[in-house]
C-alpha cells in the first residue's frame, strides 16, 4: 500500500509515528511509505534581504530537522520510509501531494485545538479532510 504520512515534528507527529510502529499492519504487506513535511512559507516581508539560495537552504534545513530523526526511527523498526518535503500552506500541500502522488492512504496527527480555535485559526487537518480525495486516517 502506498502511504503518505504527513509530519511536522510536533508531539502529534511523535504520537502518529509511535502508532504506526505499533500497528505496521495498517501499512499493508508491501508498504510504500513516504514521510512528508511542509515548511510554511515566510510572509512576503520575510523575503526581503534573502537570496534564493538562502531561502532554499532555509527550507532544506527545516525539512531535515523534521524528517531525519523520524526516518531513522522508522528504519530502526523496519519500516523503510522515503522522505519528501515542500514549502507552502500545509493543508493544501498535503492534499495536493496525496492526490498527485496517487497514494492509497494519508496519515496525519491532529492538534485538537477545539471548535472555537479552529474557527479562528482554521485547521490544516480540516483542509485536508475536505479537499483530499484519498482516504485519511487522523491520529489524535
């Protein structure tokens, strides 16, 4: 099964990866797992004074900080995950990657802000839930 696991380095990501290690059967008999992180874009004023190379290096460094430890941890539990990243709006990028990458399942953690805070801040999980055409498993 081709599975996309959306990660952000938070405690919710840790719970999600721990859950996957404890339940490898969810990945199928021939798992094809990709850990995917989205580095949020800087606000327009954040670009001032930076070269394209510096911005690229920033995205790479942020992605490495999230992905490297998780990939090693999963490999140590014999789940051989690939890594992938992009920059942008997380919900939109996850839904797009899931569809364009033709994944069978998307896994992601839920921060659990609650209804009122979700109305104010929006929710990346809600965005993925409403825009993704791929089955979604949310670990809370």
